C-alpha cells in the first residue's frame, strides 16, 4: 500500500471551475515528497513505523497539507466568485428598494415613476467589473539556504557546493548547482513550487542530504549547520571481556568493521553536526589506500593489530609475527561504526584464514549459527551479509544484531568432548549433541569515535557453553546460502 494514504475524497467538495487534474497532481507531488522523506529516515532508523512518525512530525498531516495546497490553488477563483455573489446580492437589495420607491411614488407622479424605472434599468444594465487574478501555481518562489559553522549561530561558511533537483516527470524535473558565497549564502534564485532534493557537499567530501517542499506563493529559506573542519583520526582502545576458558595467548578476536551494503549502496561513516547528519562515503580501494582499519585483531592484553586485507577488501592469510601490536588504534571521526560480525580465532587459524570467498566463482564459506534466544539455528555467509536485505532470525530481512563466529577447530573439540561426555547419545531430534559455529548477540554493536573523548569500545564475549545447540532448537532453511561451511 502507498504511503501516505491520500485520496480524492480527502479534499473539500469538488467545484465546477476546478481544473480536472488539480487534486491528483497534489496527491502525486505529496506522495513523492513523503516517500523521499521516508527513505531518508529509514537510513537513520530501519524501523518503518518510527520513520513514518518522524516524517509526520517534520512535515505535518499530509491530508491537511493537501487541503492547504488545494485551497492555495483555488483561492483566487473562490474569492472572485464570492465577490461576484456579494455584488449580485447588493444589486438585488437595491432593486427591491428601488421598486418599493417607485411603487410608493406612482401615485404622486407618473413622470417620476418613469424616470425611476429608467434609472433602475440603467443600473441593471451596467457591466459587471472584472476581477483581475493571478494563479498562485504560476508564481516563482525564492529558494535559498544559509550555511554556518558548527552551531546555529556559527560563522558563515563559504565554498560548499549545493545541488538542488526538482522531483517530477521528465518535462518538470531539473537540477541547479551553486556554491555558497563568503557570507554563507547558497542562493538558487526564484523557482517554481514543488518538491526538491538538496545535496550540500563540503570541500573534503562530506555531504548533507534533505528533501524539501516549496509551497505556492511562499519563499523558502533554511539554515544548515555544517562541519567546521574535515573529520580527523582519533585514538580508540578496544577492551574485550574474555570467558574463563579462553584466557590464553593463543586466542584472538577479529572485529570486522568493513562497510556493508544498505539497500543499493554501501554504508557510510556519519557524524551529527547540530541537528544535521553529514555522511562521508568509504574510499574506493582502487583509488588509493584506505584511511581507517577495516578489521582489527585483539589479544588477551587488549592489544590491537591492524588486520591486513587484499585489494578486494577480503581477508588474506596472516603472519601474526609480522603484525604490530598497539594499545590503541586510530579511526576516522564517526558517530556509528557498525560491527555486524566478529570471529574468535586461534593464532594457528591465521595462516589459513577462510572467512571470505576463496576465488571468484566459488561458493562462500558459511557457518551454522544460533539466534540470540537459542531457539533457532541457520546457515549464514558473513561475506554476503547485507544490513538491509540479508536473511536473519525470526523471518525479518534486516540484519540488526552482531554475530560471533568461533573457529572450526574449537567447535570440533567441543563436539568431541560432548560426544565423549554423553557416550554417543543423541538428543530428542535424533542428532548427536553438537555446538553451533556462532551465536547472535541481542543487538548490533555500534561504536563512536569522537574528538576530545576517551574512545573505549567494550566487547563482552559469551561463554562458549552458549553455543551448545538446545534439543528444541529449530533449523531454519536458507535459500542459496552458498557452498562450504564449518
């Protein structure tokens, strides 16, 4: 079902002098605007209901807006009709008065009555004055923005590029490009009313996006709070709380911060400046080096190692002795570093790190994973995780929780110990007692890297006994999950 739910019946009663397509044009424009605003809110929060509420809070009731647009478009015609009706009423009253006077004076003078009737005829034959109107829909409206640094009352910010695109059909759509002047003014001149998409880009690449509506007969202006400077590197410490049975120098935690797909694009680093969200796309590996550690290894002493990746951002075999240990690692400023998957590895696993596709055309490595409540079990392929459209537990298509995956050697040892402990017994489902290769956290782990702040990212690992598959756990079928698994 389209959102918002607007129909012709939501407007005032139809008028004879109303353009036939006016109501549908207003519904189409508002639907496009609210759909664009909803898509933008979904990037901030994947909950559709919350996103819809935020759009309504920002722009108001779509039915009231539609009625106002209709009223603005019909205002001149309505006022003209009311004026004509008023004049006609006045003329009718005058006519009654004149007739009364004539009737009372007929007895006094036939000549006087004749003159009065002539005057009345003359008044009745006078042409009606024409009311000059100008359709509000044809008016041009001034559209401009004021760019300031860091806060609402900050200094003007010049040199930012602005791109304004009118949303409509091929004959109505157009794009304008301007640059803010020394006074921070980003002026697009006078434009027709309608829905527009705005992009403002800082000299260092960060971008602000918003959809806006220019109403008929009303100029549009807005203050946009911009970053005062490009994001910089800040130190980050990672503190891991290890289970008792993993407190050994042989164990490492690999945290995977690589960008993931969201809808049709990649996730991006973002930071909030004032009330505005500014995003910074991840660099293309083919255009230069990456400027933040996309994957990190952490040991028992909370020392962090930058994990090397190949040119395709895939994991490669690692010589651990060649890695440099640090107490902290530098990350680019950002409000939300997502950690959708992490791996518990033995140092021996690093020499043959099979976590991504091995070669082009081959199936990706998959793992059997429990959901957070340990009620269901399914196969996942970390290389193909998509933050919006990958399968997750409970039937949802949104990946909204971090998954911990444990090395195959450790799971094999746990399975062997379980079989020995139970002397080959099988559980209620007829399968041997076994451990899953991973488990889902209760939420997505998200971290912030900010200036002038002690950036400590804390991670608590679950006890490995949580990976033991309960007898009542149901296995969920996965379409096209890939080939080899652990």
